[in-house]
């Protein structure tokens, strides 16, 4: 298989973790006889610094003509700390979602048993937790009409949805549920919001076409509570843009580290894959960032290409590093490995270069960075 991939390294630790993902994709290509060709483009603070634009036209053009997009992270303190900045890195992220019509965001919430002690929840609450959040990504309050009064004392943000916008993300969520535990939960606020009532009406109508899927409904405030008190009840969670932004960030802490969680944003013609963590500028250039969320995002990219065996091999390699204690500083502040070392170990696993018997102490001396 030959595929073209736009790579957007971004800001902060984005370049470091994304380079590990490219390393892993190349190892997969070598092992399975594929060819991945990369086109590197700019977005975020680095794009502003070089072009004045957080999302240059050249980047959009590349994304539209390649088969998928692999993205790092955006953000820089010099923009975060300037409330008067009219051009911000985050504008590039919102724009690329709209330009590529990335209408669905998918976040897997997976618990690794060897890291359950890092979660704020007790271990018994984490048993069996494995669910997907399907978030609508290009509609709702974030993209609605915005206004502010001339005196600056009132403002409004419209939340608007059409049946079509709901149907296309719900279809993907229903299909995912059919392949999993056949359980879909719609999260809304239908007791208060007209848009939520439309969501519920559309999903109830669509449910008739998926008789094998059990559908239930939770108000978003209850859903936020249930994610904490009983997260194992969920299989596929479907929700609108702002609610999805909030509950997916809430769910992300269950794993114990933001450095473990990937995401996929799916559109009509292409898809973008990125770790959910931010640019973490304090760690940039220090070779200490956790690359696993980016590498797992690359596994989702392989899934998107229908390379299921290859994607599962990457996930198995990630699980192996965690089980053996080859972890980054965010997971173990004392005994940890560098960004590049973890990438090398996963690459070795994919290339079947890990010996059945290995001396971890030798690896620590030869490959790790002691912080």
C-alpha cells in the first residue's frame, strides 16, 4: 500500500513526539511492504512566526491532496499570555477542522493495568473501562454566530445544529457500537436546550436502523458524574461539540496521564490524527516528552487505512513498553526513559528485534536518559 501523509509538527513538544510516530510508521511500512510518503507543513505558533498565518494556504492544500494528516500540538506562552493578540495558534486548529470538514472527533479511553495507580480513581472503579467518545467537531456553539454589544457589557454565542450535522456523526458512532459492545449513550441537555432536543429526536429515529445497538440517554451533568463513579458502563458515547470537549477532557484523566491518549478527527475525504495533550513548551527540546499518545494516534491512522494488523501491532508494542516499565518522566519521575528511547524500543518491537530474554539494566545504561 502506498499512502501520502501530511505531517504537521506544530509547537512545543509536537515535533519531538511526532518524529517518533513517523519512525514507527516507517518501521511498519518496512515490515509489511507499504510505502508512506510525507509532506511536512506548518501550523500554529511556528506558522505565525514564519508566515503571519496560523494555518497557511499551503498547509490546507497539502492536507486536501494527501490521504491523512499526522499532527503534533500547537500553542505558545507568548500568545497565551497576551489577551490582546489578534492572531493565535488555536485559530489554526479551528480553521483546519472547518477547511477539511473534520466533523467527527474520536477519543478512545483505555486503561493500562500497570498504570492504574496513577489514576485519581480507585483501581476497582477502573476495571473494564474501555470506551470511545464520538464528538461532533464543526458545529454548535464554537462555530455559531458571535456578537458583543457596543458597550461591551453583553455578548452572545449561538449554538446551531442541523439534522444533517447530527446524522453524519451519529452514523459513525452507531457503526462503531455495532463492532464493539453494541451500546451507545447520547449525552445532551434535552431538558433545557432546543439543539439537544433535536439531537435526541434524530438519534431516536436513527436507532431503528440499528436494532442490535442498545441506546440510552444521559444529561451532560449526569454523564460527567457517571464518568467518575462508574466509567465501565460506557461503550460508545455520542455528543455535541462543547459537551464533547468537556467530557472527553474529564475522561482523559482516568488513564493517569494525558501522554497516553490519542485522537482521530474524521471528515468526508480525509482525517487528522493527534495526541490530545497540549504543546507543553516547558519540556520542548529536552527529550522527556511522552510519545505514546502520538504513536497511538499513528495506530488510529493505520486503522483509518484499514491496516488493522499493523495498528494492533503498534498498540501491542506500546502495551509492552508500559508493562516492562519503559516509561517517560510524566509516568515515573525517578526511573524513566527519553522520548527517543521509547520510540526506539517500540520500533524494535515492531521489527521483532526485542530478545525473549533481555537485561533491563543494560538497556538503562545503553538507551535511557536519567533525569
